[in-house]
C-alpha cells in the first residue's frame, strides 16, 4: 500500500471509503472501522432549532399560529438545503464529523398518526446525501423535551394531547404546563409581580406538571394505568380498523413515524443508526408521593404544585401552591405560597360520544383521566382534593395482576426500546442503536445473553431492578452530561459543584471543587462514573455522550458586552478534558445556525450553540483570510478545536491535551506488534496494511504553521498538511507520542 493511498483521506474523514468500505461496527466497548481500528468519535448536535417548525416560525418566543399544529412544516430545519455545504465544510475544518441529527415526532407526523410529511423526510434525506462529500456520518435522534412544544418542550405532535383528552389551550390557566410564548403574553398583559419571577428557565419543571407527566405515563404505561381509554385506529388506508389502548395508539404511531423515516434513510451510507428517544421521562410511574416531589432529582422552580394539587388545578379547582425561587447553597427554596385559580376552567376536553369520535382521532374520556380511574376525587365538604389510591402508580392496578409492583425501566422502557430497534433495524441491519436513561440517572443492569457479575446485581448506583427484556443488537450507550449547577444558575466563577454526587446524598462540602484544576477534576470524576457504571450495567458496550455543552450566556451575558469568553473556554476545556481522558466519544450540544444573542438557540432562551453569526467572540484569527473563514461565528473554539486520535491501530490507553502549551500526548496498546520500522521519521511510510496505521487529527487552528516537534517511543510518522492528518506506524506493544 503506497503512502498516497494511505493519506488520501483525512484522519477525521468518516466517509464510507475512508473507513474501508464498510459501516462503523462494534467490537466490545469500541467502535471500529473495516480494518479493525478503534474509532474515537466527536461531533455536534444539529440543531437546537430543529425542535421547532419553520412554518409558521415556531421559535419558542413567537406565538403566531402556535395552536395550528396540524398544518406546520419543518422543512429548513436544521438549515436550508443550499446552505448544507457551508456548514458541513465548517464541521470538517473543526474536526467534528459525527452529527446527532435531531428529528421530532411532530416534524414527521404533525397531521395525524396515519399521515406523514413525505416532503420533510425527503428534505432530511437530501441533507444526509450531502454528508459523505465532507466525511460526515450521522445518527438520527428522535428528540423530545417535556413531551411536546405545547407542554413547554418539543417532540410529540399536538394531536397526542387530544387523544388523551387534554386541551392545549387551557394549559397556562390551569397550571398544566409552562409554555414560553404564552407566559410572555400573560406577563405583557398582567401587572408585574416581583415576588414571582418567571421565564423559560423554569421549563424543566414541566416534567412534573399535569400535561407532560400525564402524556409520558400514558405513552409508556397507558394500558396498565388507564385501561378505560380505548382508541380506534387504522395505520394505513387499506388497513383494518382496530380498538387499542391509548398506550398502543401512541407507541404504534411513534414507531410507524420513525419507521417510515428509517426506510427513507436506509440506503444512505452517511447514516449509521438511530437513537431510541432523547431524555425519556417516566411521568407518574413509580411516583413516590402524591403530596411532594423528590427535591434531589426534580427541579423545584416557579409555581410547583404537588401531583394532587396539579390534578385539582387541571379540573378547575383553585389551589394554594408553593412558589420556588433560586437560592444558595441549595438550588431553590420556597419563597411563598401563591393562590392559583383556574376559575373553573378544565385542562380536559369535553366529552364526545364514542360513535362521534373519528378513526385515528380519539378525544379522551371527557374528564380527568386519573379521576375517571378512581385515583382521586374532589371533597366538596372540605373543598380539597383527596387521594383514593395512594399506591396507584407503584403497582399494577388491573384485575388479575394482584397488585404486582411495577418498575419503569424493566416493565415499560426496555420492551419499547426492543420494539423500536426491531422496527428501525428492519430497514438496515447494520445500524447502531443508541439508548440513554432518564437525565442524571444511571441505567440499571440490562444484561446481554451473558450473565452479569454479582457487582451489577447488587449495585446501589441505579434503580434496584434487573431488566430482563432481550437487548437490541449493536447497542450504544448514549447518556447526556451537563454541569447542572452552571446550566441552572447561569453562573461560573471560581467554584464548581458535583451535582451527580449531591443528587445521590453526598455531603455538600465534599461536592465542592475550586479553581480550574478543581473544575477538571470534578468533570473527570463524574464522567468516569458515567463510563464505569455503563460497563457495570451493560458489560462492554461503546459509550458516546450524546449531549454535552455549556450555556454561553453565563454571568449575566457579560461576554456579549466585553468580548471576553475566558470563562466559557474554561468550562468547555474542562468538559472535553474529562471526556477525552475517559476515552469517551461525544457530540456537543449544539451547532445552531439560527442562534442570536437576543433569543439564544430559539428554544426557551437556551444559549448553547458553538456557532453564532450574531455573536462574534474574538479568537485571534483573521476572519477576512479565506483560509480561516470557517472560524467565523465559532464560540470557544480555543477549547473545542484540539488534536485527537480518530482511528487507532490498537486499544487507546490515555490521551491528554494542554490548551496553554499545546502539548498533546497519546498512548495505546498494539495488540499485534509489528517488526521495527525502517526509514526516516516524517518521510513516506513503507507499504503496510492500514490496520497498522494510527491517524490523528491536527487542527490548523492551533498548528497552522506546521511547526511542531514529535517524540515517539518507537516507530515512524508522516504528516499531510492538506488534510491535517498525522499517520503513525509502531512496533512496540505500548506506544506513545508527544508534541509539540
């Protein structure tokens, strides 16, 4: 094999040809190419704005046409087709060739469970068709947050609420959901209340509110907890009409929507697989109390009714509920109790006779679904809601089940993951299947056909259960990691907090870290736990952190005024150090061409985009220089753009980069050591099989002058400046190199 053939592709080129003409495969806990080399993957999520339609413009602060949910279009998300080459060329220059491609259920099936937006799916296919030219691979993420746009997040179509009998127009008045644009309208027309600061920062609390919690419960376990709600459906025009549970109605529609998309994308080499679902949530399943939420795991902020209070509000009954505000040292505290009065309005649609409910258009039970199932009722004498079945969401209430205890991951999550995998991989058997747990949780043990060791059976890091459903093939563990303290407080100075530990009972003084070195230790430790417990629960599977990033609008957006992004660079550097030193692949959250300083990523004022044409942090580059045009709009590039080994001829052992000295070190084991290499270092390599070559991406951002020194334990190297790739051939079992 000649040198020119070896170096015809960049190290970070993930095109079909660059990987040896085969899909990315899994061997143990590694991704591998056709030559058996281990792959360390890096990339970005595209894009935060893909949660929202383009027509009408659905950015979360906008309200025009908001309730016209059946007639929207997402074409143009993540960006216009003609702009794709510009963005993909930029990602290639940045060394971030893996894309987590966000697609919401709503974007495909907004018209109804049996109608699909073929134009949008073809638009997505055209986006994916362009990727190979730029060495880019992608996997599809069915994205959701807090169930749907109409309950303050993104994901599910508006008709899913109608199927459950919920009235999306009544959510603000009944406290059933926080919705950004509707809250803005309310504040514009109501007297200012300084005691009750509100805003999109409260969106995570929506998981405990009536709308999202009800929908999640029905989606995962409607057959168990809401058996009275039956739906007539027909999955295709020629199909038979059948009556199914609300669970099967929703799950079947979800599977069919993404199954259709999988068929469209199946022939395209750039697509490597599908994720099951972004940040799943259990809803009311395993609810520990009707009267309070878990402070350590559930974000208490803003109006925060207990479950029983939210049920009463949803049926039109006024309640006095706690109002939480930000605080220290604990994230929030109760400021006061506030009277919340829906004035008799219900969050539930009025009753419609069963014979009048159209096929594929169910409309609930005409009242609160949980009241209809005898979970609670209103005591008129006491003027208060009362719980009638305290353990309703802990055990199976159906006749003949004898109160069997239920568990979310074992009984509801895993069976649907298996169904989803079977439906998706029927389109392409080579595809990878990415899964993640509930945010800030570890997945409980889910053995493959081999028996897990006693440590995993006796674990104390996750829910006490053992998942018995057969695991999907080609499984990739893809959790998320954020500094939740920075994310929520929007502040970073000299101290960081181990939120992962605090949420599991760690003493607060042990959870504090100081300075930049402390920050790195904090993230390194937390990410080490992510990797360690993945192995304990799943055995050897690849780990790829699907979302990791920083809010750029920290410290009151000081950087936007001063141009000093030191704190953002510090946070990003510490995060990526933690990932790479744990040898974890990742996709940054997020790359968003729609970002603006005023509205951030366009969704609930989040501000995570690594790219923004409206925000120009200085990075010491000449943006008028055509060779450096790809840096324009990049944020914290000093930390993001860094050398890394992409294709490793052996098993990676350690990697480290210092952003100040620009020194990079990498060690790996050669499983099959080769005879000593002959020839001068830096000269063309001899003819060898590519399985012996380790390839490293070297960003011109830091090393444009090509002035660097390489020190090796043995072997030889060659550098191709045009594709920014270093190629190494070694003979010793443990090989090391350093530069500059």
